[in-house]
């Protein structure tokens, strides 16, 4: 009966033969005929078009854990990036498959280095941290049967990445950067996509020169984090600089997708950013770290009640290390409608104080998490292998459409909802009245204030205009008597 239960449950969630769960991956393993049978979901290989018209989950160390990626896919993410994994670390790992859940873990000496599940494979981009072409290829061969594509991290400014010549350090070593991308493209089969994620260089000319070299390596997509190496997320992203990069890449005629990253707050905000920059897609990091349902037009609110309990149960079911689940849950913070921050203080305190999943059952419930996982699998498999264009933004233009017509229009997702005028005009202009009435959307103006209004008589004070006298503005303050301290002091000294 026990074997029957294991096989019955495993059939739902794991596409791999039971004997495979005891095998580890090696760089030569992809040549094995058994490994060739491993894919379960039928899907087309990734192309540049699959990176367009979508919303992507950014690679985030710790925060980009498996449960976060699965919930992001469930709520509308087109593709999900795994956290950066250093090439040398994965080379010394052992591939282990959970026979019940189907979770695939690459185990190191101290725990899982990378964890995935076959259900996310068609949408999963594995990000490599590398400073050596040969090592990068060896690492890619280790995991190539569990992912849809590889991305080279060329933008992480943290010392743990740059000290070894990886991450943002590659921005100033374009020869090495392009050598790694070229090696990956030549070593990987055509159904495995290759992409890169960079940051802006200080000057426009240097950025475009680097972009040109990257495109010529044969990548399918290029993600541009619209900040420089020295900038952090507290500083605004320079999304105004992305338009020229998009135009430059499109002018090369390779069909490579350009993905914007930086200050995108969710589904609605992606429409605004794409209208300003012309980017083919948007990638979300900080907003998704706080609320993985932000990919939906209607993200969850009151996460302490609607989302965090089910996230904790899912983490338990998938066997995620409690410390990692606890960290992710501690980062969640969405809009609150029914409860105040003070009312949720006890909930947060109970999560912080918990030493394991058992300690949190009073809040998260005693459920195994299997039901949450089944719902995610069902939602993802309903896509039919589609990676992008999975949502339709509700607008007044769809009022007269039938449900069948709306289903046929599903591939339009965000691209069809970006007003054409917003894509063609300058970054600081907003949608025209005609486009707004047609699509029911409005792109608010962003960026610097128009210099033509900076000298308006009653405008707020700024560096170009001195405040007007109070007698003119009418803002007359009530006089306050000032003690004659200096005068009294002089009288005493006489």
C-alpha cells in the first residue's frame, strides 16, 4: 500500500522515472538516452519572441526561491529567472529528485544550491555567475535538462560576485563577457536560449558599444537594469536612457528582445514603462519580492491573511529549508485594506520567532501544502506551454467582445494595450486623449518637469525659480515677536 501511495502521488507531480531519482548529473550526462526522455510538458523551444510582450520575475538571491517562482507563474509571470548560481558551486553538486513531490535539488555539502520543479521548466531561466567560458559551459551542462534557457549575470554589483570577476565586473571586461556568451551559445543545443543581463554604463556611447557586441554573440534577449554599477535600488532608475538602446537593437535587425528592469511596480506599471521606453517586456524585482502576485492586474492585498499562510504551507510541502521560507515571508508586504500595521504585529512576530514549520501551524494551519501545489500545477498547465501573452488587460474596448473573442485575443497581453502614441512620442509625453478614450488607459507623465512651466508664477519653488514674496502669493505669516537678547546683553556689559 505504501508503494502504491507513493506511485499514485508521484504520477501527478513528477515526470521522471523513479530510477532516475537516484542518479546524479555529470557534465557528460546529457548524452545519455535516458535523460533525453525526461521532459514531460510539450512546449516549443524558447525564441526571441517568447521574451517579448510579457512580465518577467527578476533573478534574486534568496528571494527568488522555488515557491516564489511558482506563485509568480500562477499569477501571470511570463518567464521566471532563478537566483544567480555561481558556476563552480553547481559543478560539485548532486542532483536529487524527491520521489513524492518531484522537486529537483542540486545538493551541495551544506544543503541545496539550486532547487526547481519540472512544472516550471518551460518558463525557467537559469542565471549563471561566471568569469570563465569553459566553467560556464560545464555548469550549464549540469542543469540543461531542467531549464529552458540560460542567462549570464553581468550586472550584480555585490562584492561576492564582482570580487571574482563576475557580475558587474564583466561590464568593464567586454571581451570576457562576450567570450562566455559565445561559448554558451555554441555549446548549448538550439532549443536552449541564451541571454544576458547588464547595467547601464556611465555614457551612452559605451553602453551602445557593449550592447552591439552582446547582440552579435547570438543571444535571444538582453535585459537592461536601468541603473549604473554604482547605483542602488534606493536611487531612481534611468528608464529614460532605455529608448535609445531599444531603437539601436531593433536597428540591428536581429529580432533580439530588450527587457526593462528597474522600478517596475507591477502589471499596470509595466504598461507605463513600455510606453516610455519602447521595451519589449518588463522585469520585476523589488515589487515581486514584496508581493509575488504583482504580475496580475489584481494583485492580492492583506497578504498576512490572503497569501502568506498558503506560501508557508507550500514551502513545507516542497521541503524548502525553513530559514529560506521564513526570509521570503518576512519580505512580503502588500497593500492593506482591512487591517492596520499594528494589528498585524503579532503575526509578524510569530513568524520571526518560529524555529520551523511546526511552530507556525497556529497561524498557517496544519495543511500539508499539497492542495496549494495542485492549484499551482493546474494553473500553469492550463497555459498549454505558452510562456508569454497569458493575460488580457480589462478595458472599455473589450466590453462588446464575447468570451470566445476575448480568449482568442489572449496573446495580446500588454503589447496591444500600450497606446501607439506613447510608444512613438518622447519619454516624457503622456497618452493623447484619443488613445485614452479608445483603450481606457492613461500614461502619466514622468521624469523631469517641463522647463517651460518651471517659471510659472505660482509653481512650487525650485532651483530655477526663487520663491515669490508673501505679499504677492497671499501667504502672509503671523508675525512672532523676537526677544531683544542682543540688546539686553549689551546693556548688562555696560
